[in-house]
């Protein structure tokens, strides 16, 4: 009986391996089939067409599998970091395959040697990488990056964990925006990516990080208030918005509550008839906001306990334009 069960178990494992192999190799694109996602250790959001076209298959698999070791961390965050740091290992800049960059970092995820060593000491790497582990090995670097983000509480404060990885607000914004482009969602574009106008607006808002809040401010000299920032961001994308948070909300078009937000959506707070704040969504639950007196333009979660979130609009979106 034991032999029978063992044989059955072996056959099952073999079947899983065959299916997994097929899933990873069909046209080099189909990865992590939903029916086997948990079993194969590659849970997370579905890759967009942008992700499938841009990320090498072996890297995509590693991002998915490494992220699964940190509950609450989506693989798109790892992939966005890999994109910014080394173009998924394809960059020819110093420090990607050998040596270090000007900051002393190396490898596809751009680790300092000391940080890499301390991370893998705390979290021994799974089999599949170099022996001894190397920050230049994609397997080792990506798993170590997932562990480092997890140590910095990526599941509960994604913005802070990305900032800890690279201490720059622009870096946080770039990672979040790139991660959103790698995640398949409903979108104004048929390929699953944000519109060019939305990206232009986010890029403008990103450039205003750290500028002081100013009531009635249209910036950048002097500062912005909340709707002044969103107005200027979409002006940079050649889309004209009304001036106040309420009138921007009323101008729409509204994002249906059952649809996911997209990069560039405007998010509102208050009630539909009494909107008191607006900000620009940049993906992964984060927004760029001019929050109030005494503060500066910054990245923050768009939802929090006790908020009065009132919905979102998608400037420039024309649902019937292709019809």
C-alpha cells in the first residue's frame, strides 16, 4: 500500500512538473497558471502585455516566485525595481554583471555587498542560485531583494519599504508607476497600460515632490494646493481641468466603483457634493498628494483607516472613442 501511494505521489509530482514546465515555455509567455499558482509558489497579480513583452521569462518567473516568500508583496514591485536598477539584467552599465556602480552597488538588483551579505545571513536563500551565493546571480539577487523589502514591511507600508531600498522620492514614484504598468488591469489602452496622458501627468506630479503646500497655489514657484497640483499635472499632459477639487470631481469621467484604479486617476475625499481633497493615483495603492498646510507634496497611501474616500475620475478617457 505504501509503495502504491508513493508511486501515486511521484506520478502526481511528475505531472505537476510537466504542467509547470509547459506553462513556463508555451510561446515563452504563459507563466503561473491560476489553477497551479499557489502550488507552484508564484501567486500575485496577472502580468500585463507590457510585462510579458518587456520582462525575460526567467526573470518573470523569479520575480513571481520570490515575491511569494513575502506575504503581501506583489511580484510587480520586484519587477519594477529590477527594471529601474538593471533593465532586468540587460543593462551594460558598470556594476550589473561585474564590478560596482558609482555608489558601490552591483548585480541586477543593485545591492551593496554588505547589504546583500547581511540579508542572506538573516534569510538563507533557496536552492537554485550560485554557490556561494552571489549578488550578480539573478536568482540570489531577486530573492534577497524580496527578503529585504519584507524586512522593511512591504506588506503594510510599501512606500516606506521602497524608500528604504533607495532613499529618493522620485525612485519610489518610478517603482510604483512601473509596477502598475506590469499589472494587468482594465485600462484605457487595449494593451493594459495607462494612457500617455496619464503617464505624463504622473511624471509631472513626481517632479513636484517636496514642494511646499500653498493654499490656492498653482505652483511650482511658491507651492501647490491639492487641486492646483492635479490641474498642473494634467496641463502638462495637454488636458485642461477645472480649478477646484469639487469641479474636477464633477467633470469626470467617473471610474466605476467596481473597476480597479489606473495610474493617473484622480482620487477624491469628502462626499460627492462636498469634495475637500483630490490627489493623483500612481499605482499599488499610492498617490501623489499636496496634503495641507505645513506639509509638502509627497507620496502616501490613497486609502487609510477612517478616510472619507469618495471615488475617482479618469481625465481624458473617452469610452466611446474607438466605436
